[in-house]
């Protein structure tokens, strides 16, 4: 993996938990499937065995990918997060200047982004546009439908 991965402490913990789960519980389940499939007889014509081996390969690839992400991760220490300006690890309250709606987003690294849970990536159009801005700043964001105007109302630690 060539690019760095920015994670919050919460995202780092979740990544470690997923690796642990896949490396222990899921590996055992797949190994059991392979063992059971071997008992069906000739493995050269055994579709259950082939399926289990394919699942094992995909599992190992997923574990490797997650471990690489963990190795290249830069974890944002919550103690070092400031609320002076929008950055990864902050929660920002924005007002849509056209509609008047007020929304709140946590700014996270791209691997943790979940717009439905109000977690915006620092690499998303809105996330990138508001980075570095302070309360009271007005920001114009280019979006597929044109542009949106936001006002930064407040910043707090996520």
C-alpha cells in the first residue's frame, strides 16, 4: 500500500478488532469447512472443497489487506486534536446557506467514512473544502449538482 491511511483512535480500534476476528474465529470456521469437505472423498472433483479453499484465499487476502492498512496507518491522537479549525478528529456543525439546514459531521480518514452515520472523509468534496476553516467561515463546495455554500458554526472534538 503506497498511500497513508488516516484513522481516528476509534477507527484504529475497530480495524484491530476486525483483524482479530478474521484471524481467529473466521479462520477456524473456514478450516472446519475444509476439513468437512475433505471427508466427502476425492478432492479433485469436490465443489464443497473448492468453495472452502476459495473462501480461505479470500479471507487471507482480506486479512493481509487490513494488516497492510494497519501498518501504514497514521492514528490521530484525540489529545492532539484542536478545535481551532476543522480537521480529522473534529466534529463540525455546518449550516447550509441555501436551505438553512444545520448538520453535524465528524471528520475522519477515508477508510472510516460513513455519510449515513455523519462521518465525512477528509478527502470527500465537503470534507476537503472545510478543512482548516474556523467558526464563522463561509465555504463554497463544488458538488455534482453545482455548488453548495456552508457556514462553519462550531467545531468540537469528535
